[in-house]
């Protein structure tokens, strides 16, 4: 076994362990931290494939931004993990059988000769930078999806605003003068409303 | 590096570009409009859709044109489906207006902006010629819809529906992407036309292709809402505010049809034998579960959700009969019957939800079956419109729903799968029960509530026109049928 293969197995073992812990950890904070570990090791594996841009993007975007934000959310909310796990044992047999079938089938296909590319064929020739290539493709051939992705981000922003913004809050300072001079008719308003059915 | 890059031809995508620009402009204009004058946003959104339709008609060449490095295709099928999308969206926004106006927490400019962005997503899906474009269009549509479902944020049912829709939608997108990446792995291309060529000529690894296909079909089935990937449909239809349900239940079905046509028919026709088998199972299951579960519903929106599942199952029958043992002789007939079916369904479903929206008023959703008791005594005309919709959905002649079912069944029989036609007819008969129950409630039961139905005149006129279209197009189904056949003939 050469050094590269050893590194690959090392990273893969950590990746599988981390992925398992994401779904088995009782504490959501641990689950989120293990997810970060999984992203790190995936980044490592991608680096070995010489996809340095993807590896860096994964770590910068997911570990650096998304997961940190996610950790904040998890820590702010009081998530009751036991309530989420209700019915876990009841659905386990069916889920396990289906999952096992899927794993077997996927193993058969993905483990086939077709995906076993010799390392020599899979390496990028010297002098080619894939960051540069991706950058050039994004603004030429892939400009349409690239622009549409920008529109998707805009929609995400609009959605976040529309779902959380509840109008400008007025400051809550009381003015003693108006409090003293208040009259009953300022406090109660009688409205005429059409009858509504619930 | 950019030597052999040519600036793409923007003309085929002119409606999309115009729509995107206008949606962003309306978003800005809306900031300066008072809540009480939201009509301005509404009018701008409607004008945008009408202008898009005009641009679509004037820029249409009738030829198959590729642009944006073959990411985008404009053909007759795309033109026709897009015109129907604009029309449906105009109707949807008209129906929604009174409902939104009575509920100040929903009556925001973002509603119209998100609806326009959702339309943009549908247009991109319809014209996609590359897996990446397909996915981006789909996400644009879905993301806008997730937000719209949750817009009534103080309602527990709405937020729960939005959450379910979001999680399951993300799962479906994941499956679709995984399938796409496997097919890319087997053929080395993401472009749909190139993919068809690669499959036709080359020696590809069949196992990997079929493996990818399974995930691709599962993802598509999620988006179409067919059994066993239908779980989200009843909850989302029920929980979403009714105008959003109307939106989800209408125009996106046209886009989903286009998606199936582009991915499976244009791209993977060589694998037709494999995906037809999968779709037959999905189709039969959908008709069974959809029609049987709809009987048990007491909520009209939920009932229409199960009805949507069964209708999508029926529509798939048209897709699965295109290629019979390697022979594509009946393909045009079969695919155009499916296209006719989906257009007819969208027309019926807008009308059905239009009645629900007209019946609701501030603080009251007319979504229970009991609310329709004795509708005939309260408003004979709109009871008549609902009667047309229900008869049409059940497949009673001479309404458009009958001819839609008839043409699909004809395609099924022509392909020699008689048993499939029999199954479809039997489940349609079972389905007729719950449609006719609505008619019985409207005509033979005493009303629970004698209040007069108030609706603005333009809604009354539009709803009547919609109902009459369902009836009149049933008398002359050739109009749309031949349009579909012609569009597909020029596109495939």
C-alpha cells in the first residue's frame, strides 16, 4: 500500500465514523460538530483528487459559514431530542431492511470495475489549474445557470425577510404628560364589524 | 482562455430575461408603495406576465434554437407550454387577489414577486437543455414555493406544511442530482441532446445508467407527486394558504411535464424500456392510492390533493406508452395526449380552486366539504361552475376532462397494453364517487349558511369564463389537441 492509499483509507475511516456520529449523537451540538469533521475529511479526499478549488470551497463555505451559523441556531434553540426520536424503534425494522437493500445494491454498482479508474488516468496534467478552469467556465458556458443561481440567492433573501420581518418596532418610552391627560374614549374604541364565521 | 467563446444569442430567452428584470424592478417599486395601495404591485405583476406572453409570441420562430452554449433550448413545445404557464399565472393572481386583500398579513408585495420568480423557474425548467439548467430552474421554482407556503407565518398548519415541503423537496433534489451525476458518470455529458446521441451511438455502462435512472425517476416522481413519493402533497395542499395551493396545483404541473419530456423522452429515450416499466408501477399505484384515499377526505383541498395524485398517475400513462418494444411509431400520439391531459387538468384545477377562493371570506376558509352543502340555493351559477369542474375531473362527457382521459386511453390501447387501460378506467370509476359527492352536497343538501356570496365582478366573470372554457373545450377538444400534436411534432 503506497502512502496515498493509506491517507485515503485514514480519511475515509474518519469520514464514515463522523457521518455515523452525526445521526447517532444524542446532543445536537455534537452532531453538528461531527458534520464539520465529515466536511473536513471530505475536503481532504477531494484534495487528493486534485480538486483543490472544490475542497477549499467546501471548507470555507460549509465549515466556515454554514455550519457555524447552524451551531448558533442549535445552541439558541432548546431542541428536545427525545421527542424527535419518538417512534424510532417502531420504524427501525422497515427502515433497516430498506436501508440494507439500498446499501447492497449501491455497493454492487459502485464497487464494480467501471468506477475503478487507474490513478494515472485520473490525475490532472501539470500546469492546469482547476480553479482557473472553473472560473472561466462559470462566466462563459455556464453563465446562464450562474446567473440563475444568483436569482435563487435573491429569492432566498426575499424569503428570509418576508418570513421574519414584522415591521419597524417603535421605541417603548412612556410620556407622563399624555398619561395624565388621557380620557376614557382614548382607551376604548367601539368598532362596527361585519359578522365573521369561524 | 476566452478565445472561442461567442456572446450567446439572447433573443430565444427574451421572455425570461424580461421577467427576471421586471420581478426585481417590482420588488424595488413595491418598497415605495403603501400597504393600502398594493393594487399597483398586482397590476405591474399581471402586466409583466402579459408582456412576457407577447414577447414569447413575437420572438417565436417555430424552429428548435439552442443558445447559452446549448444550455437553453427554445422550440414549439416550450413556446406552447410557456404560453399556458403565463395564462395560468394570470388567472392564479386574479383569483388570489380578493383572498389576499382580506388578509393583511398575507397581502404583501413579496407574494407577487415570489410568484414571478416561481414563474421564471418554470420557464427555465421548460427550456432546459442541460442537467444543470434543469436543476437550477427546479430549485428556483421550489424555493419560491416553499416561502409562499410559509407566508401565513402565524398559522401552525402553514408553517408545518412549508417545513415538510422544504425537507422532502430537498431530499427529492438530492435524489435527482445523484441520478444526474451517475448518468454523467456513464456518458460523460450533462447536455440533454448530447446525452441522447451518446446513448444512441456509444458503448455505455448500462448498469450505471440504469442505477442513475432509478434515482432520476424517483426525484421526478417526488416533484410530480406520484405514489410512493406523494406524502407531501396532501399536507402541503391542505396547510398552504388557498391561493398558494392553487399556484402549486396548477402551473408547476406544466413545468413538471416539460421536465419529464426533456429528461426522459429527449435525453434517455434509448432507455425507454427501463423507465417505462418504473413509470407504469408509479402510475398504477398513484391512480389506486389517489382515488381510494380521496374518498375518505372531508376537506375539499385535501380531496383535490389526492385527486391531483391520481391525475398525475393518469397523465403518466400517456408517457409510458410512447415506445412499444423499441418501436416509436405511436410516440407522437402518446406524448401529445399526455400534454393535452396536463393542460386540461391545469384548466380544471384552477377553476376548482377559483370557486374555493371565491367562497372564502375574511376569517373563513371555505375548504370543508360541508361548506358546499346547498350551494345551488345560494348561488346556482357558481354551483353550476363547480358542477362542470367536478364532472370534468371525473371524466364525464362532454367536458374537457373526458377527452383528456379518452385520448390517453386511446394511446394506451394503441400500445397494446389493454390491462393498463382497464385498470385506469376502473380507478377512474372509483374516483367518480368523490367528485359526484361534491355535486350531491351542492344540489341535494340543505345549506348550513344562508349568507350571500360576495365576489367582485371581475372574479365572477373570470370564473365563469374558466368554467365555460372547461365545458366549451370539451366540445372542441381538437383545438388544443392539434396544437399539442403540432408543437411536439416540431420539437421532437
